[in-house]
């Protein structure tokens, strides 16, 4: 009887092309992720202030990164506003087969 190897599912986020990855993982979004990791802001508004960026644009970037699983929004302490932004990973790695 012939048996195959055990299958281990690969966990992560995948892009269909290098261009797709570049469109999502921009320098500004990397700067945002690093600021969240380092400064641990209490809100998106505070994060925008730290970055010197418009709150609306930071809000959009945070929610995109959250949908991709790269960020989380923590407790908002009873407020109706989004919670504290948190970075989920310590690093982002790319694997590109040739």
C-alpha cells in the first residue's frame, strides 16, 4: 500500500502577484505598522497624530490591514469608536517562487 506524506496546511496571507502585494504593503502602511508596534497608540486618531497623517486615510489603512489579518482593533473601553490598533505579527515575509 502506498501512502502519501502528511499534509500540513500553510498559514498566511497570499497575493496573486508581486504587483498585488506592492499595492497593499506600501511604505506608508509599513510605517503605520511599525508605529503601532513601537508606540502602542490608544486609538486610530492618536496613530494619525503620531504619523502626521489625515485620520480618514489612517482609518482606511488600519481597516484594510485588519481585513488582511495584519492588525487587530482591541477594546474601545465602552466607546463607539474603533478600539486600540495592535499589530498581530513581528515580521512579514515574502516567498516568491521563480
